[in-house]
């Protein structure tokens, strides 16, 4: 794969963030794999008060380990915001989020997401995949692109967080991904989907036979969309949809 440097003829400082809770089965390999990217990223693990060996293994793999600020679950939004603040403090230029439970992660995933920003000059890149027919039910049925693999420039992340305007509207839970997506789109940012191949992750086993286990996630995503529609006075758009 051929990579181009940025306009300053230097490689940007890339940081990869893994929000995680009880992912001891995959986290060590995930961190080691991400660090093999062409961009040689630093890796941050944001731990959601794991009760297994996730944090120990992450530290052993060379990650910067921090803990989300409040002991609640689900709290992906809290974890992502904490990870972003840590990355800002460490002068990251480009920040990538990856799911912590991926079995088949490769360094090329990071490469492709970052390369889209550098070579294609987009503001945000998001992964999409070939997946099992029953996998990613929330993504397929509620919102797309909504994967956990997302990359953006530091300034984009900073500007998106500022759109909260102190209102506390930035979700603390599962709604965070769709919140970032909607806010990025309505900010006029160029968002590009990047095909990453096949995705295999351990959490699929939890709902392979019963997708109703994703109901809380789907509910949080749905209500985030509704709140955003109210915020931007777009509820009237539903009148144009045939039902």
C-alpha cells in the first residue's frame, strides 16, 4: 500500500482509542495489531471498570490505560469523550476509534481509515463490512454508517464536542455514534465509508440467536435520532415519508 504524507511533508500523529469492558480475550491482540499500522499510532484503552484482566493485558501490550469517569454501563459515550480528551492532551492530529472485541482486526484497518483523510481529504471516515446476515442489526435497521470504526481529524472531533453547547446533549451511552454521525453531517463535513472486508467480533455470539438482546442499544440510538430531529426542527420531514 502506498501512503502519502500531509501537506507539511510529515506523518500526522495518529492515536487509536479502544473503549472496552471485559475484553481480555481480544484486547491484547487488538492493541498489538493497531500499533503495527503504517502510521505507528499510540493506543489508548478507555476501561469501563472491567472485572477481568483487560486493563493489565492492555498495559502489557503498550496501551495508555485510562478509566471512564463514572461507573455506569452502558457508557460508550462517556468512554469516547474521555478518550478524546486524553488524545487532545497528547497532541493527536488524527484520532481513530476501534471496537475492542474484533477477532480479525488487521493493521490495514487503521491504514485505510487514516489514508482516507490524508489522500481523499475527507473529514471523517467510517468502516463498513461484509457480515453475518444476523449481525449488526442496529446498524442495518436504524442507521448507517454506524460502525465502531471511525476516524476524524482532531479539529473535527473538537468541533463536534463543542456543538453540545453546554446542554449535556452529547450521549453518555450507545447513542454517541449516531450523535457524532448526525452532528458531523449537519456540520457539512465530508464523511466517507471505507470497505474493510469481513468483520468478526465476539459480541455477536451474545445475540446471534436472539437480536432482542440489542433492544437497549437500539432504543438509545433511536431516541438519540429523535432528540437530534427535535433539536434541528426536522420532525416535519416525516410527513414526506409514505407509511
